[in-house]
């Protein structure tokens, strides 16, 4: 087998939640590999275009701002992105966050639904829109971004977030039977503790250090640690027979 990164040249790629962290570095990598890329964000898109241009000479991208808590916005975003790209080859569902830590006795229905709408519903219906295009092309690739908490349940106050990401892991497996007849592959990555804005917001320095000491590799992951596995899963050369798989990226955290 010859690894051919030229396969991504001029591919049409959407990476949701790509204004920061894992999504940003993933979208930037696809851009560097010659793809046409849609960057997406909600509250952190200010200055994003300049940030992208400071890191690559490829100007074949567009930034689209959209609040994925509203399904109408998700559908409009996907329609606009696909129209701009004039098609679609790869969808990376990365949009999502914890929103807040909510214990069982305090969480309201609206808070519960806000978390599920952003993390679960948006990924499902973005996949639905993408699959409409992929089915016509008889080709397509979807990579979902789940989390280690989908398996472990997460720490106190993150139960609904963990459950919403477990839904993402679930559809990664359950949609295989529907999508495979159309030559559409769907996989996921499941990052462990990654040094992103997420943990700046929802984890204390003390909590992160305690976690780091339990990880066999003795370090917190970086967003770049997740980019390679995503690109791998999007490569027909390297992973053309992989579908319904979830790659754990956690420095051996399950072994601790």
C-alpha cells in the first residue's frame, strides 16, 4: 500500500465546531492537504479567518457562523456549506461542549435539552444532510467526535454531556447498516483528556493534574493528537475498509 495524501486535494470538507481546539486543527490540516474546507463556529469566530491565513497559504475555505442549539440553524448551515462547496466528500461532526456542569438534583429540562440539542441532535441531522449528498454520489465519509466520557460516564456534573456523546458513539455504529450500501463510511474518535478550551472552562488545574498522573503516558493530550486519527479515518487509501469504528485517543487512560 502506498500512502497518498494527494487524495485530499480538492476534496470538499465540512468540519463543525472548528473555530478552536480539535476542530480547528483538523480543518487546518485538511486545508494544508489541499482540500476545500468549511470552518464553523458560534461564539468564537471573530478573527478566525485571519488566524487561518496566518497558518496556511490555501485560501480555499469559508467561515460560517451558526448556533447549533437550533436545528433550523444546523440545516441552514449544512445547506449553505454544501452550496458553497458545490458538493461534499467529508463531514467531521465536532461541534459540541458540556455547556456547564449540572448535578442531577439541579439540572432543568431546558438545560438538559440544550446539551442534547448541541451535542447529539446537531450531529445526527448534519449527518442526515450530508448523507443526502453522499447517497447521490455513492461515496462519502463521516467522522464523529465523541469522548472518553461516553464510556466512563465522566465526572460529577457531566452526566448529560457524557450521555449525549454516548448517543454520538451509538449512531456511529447503528448507522453503518443504513449507509454502507451507498459506499458511505462512518467512524468516530473518542478523545480522552485533551488540552483545549473545554477543560479551561470546565476543569480546574488541580483536577487536570490529578488526571495527568493517572494517564500511563503521563501527559494531557493535545488537539494535534486527534488530527492524525481523523485524517486516517477519512482516507480511503488507509482506512477504506473501516466503518462503525471508534478510535480511543487517551494515552492509555483506560489502563490506569
